[in-house]
C-alpha cells in the first residue's frame, strides 16, 4: 500500500507548473527526447538529494526562514539569469538532426538539477510529503518505499513530458523557436521574481 500511495503522490506532482517544467519542455522540444530526459534526470537527482538531506536531520535548516531567504535569493538570480539568456541569446537550430555531445547532455542535466535544487519550496514540499507519510504510520522500510515510489512517479511524468514534447518537434521552425525562447525566457524571469517576492514575505526586514 505504501508503494501505491507514494507512486500516486509522485504522479500528483504533475500539477505543479514551475520553472523546471518549462526548462524540461524547452530542452525536449528543441533538442530532442534525450535532452529533455537529461533535464528529467537532473530534476530527479536533486529531488533525491532533497529527500536525503531532509531525512538526515537538515529539516530544521530548510524550515528556517533566514535560510529559505538566502537560498531563494540565489535561486531567483539563477532563474533570472537563465531567463535573460533565453531572451538575449536564443539558440535557433535548424530542423535537421542536431548532434549533441556528452557535455551538452551534462549541461541539460545541470540545468534540471540547479533549477529544482535552488528553490527552497521544493524542500518544503518534500518535508511535507515526509510528514504526511509519517502521519500515515509509515516508518523505516515502509517510509523509504513510499518515498522511492513517489520519486518514481515524478520521474515517469517528467519522462513523458520530454517524450511528447519531442514528438511535436517537427512542428518547429525558426519563427516558432523565437517565440518559444521568448515565452520560456519571460516565464523564467517571472518565476525568479516570484521566488524573491515569496522569500521576502517569509523573511521580511
């Protein structure tokens, strides 16, 4: 039962539409499924690290308003920088197959990891998920199975996003890519500023 509950918790997180969502879609949409999948791996590894840190006793650190403030400020700068890069330096590739190197895929992985990890609210989500699991009586092996199933659900939904984005890649042309980059860049900038607003509300001066 803990596996089923955890898996559906992971699937349920598809409703959260944030910067990682658009980062993953942009990568898969323009550069193919493997690129989007690399972003998905970055996201899931950062989630695993969030879970491990929360379980290792760092919960108080991430629940601290002051720490959330500094992590959120750094995360806002990262999102704003990525957004401005998309707006000012769009990589408009032709419709022909793109040859990517291992370093390119490592870059996509790093983007997915950082955009997810520097958002303090990701930690709060996982802390609440762990709290919910504990309140349901899951502990020890059951708790770990619950969290593993939740992570699997998230990875599955992210992989499907990358797959379907890649499937409509042929619809892209240079003009549509420009629009895509402007939309993604603008959204990342907006998410960065929203993150700043949230952390200033948590830790007002």
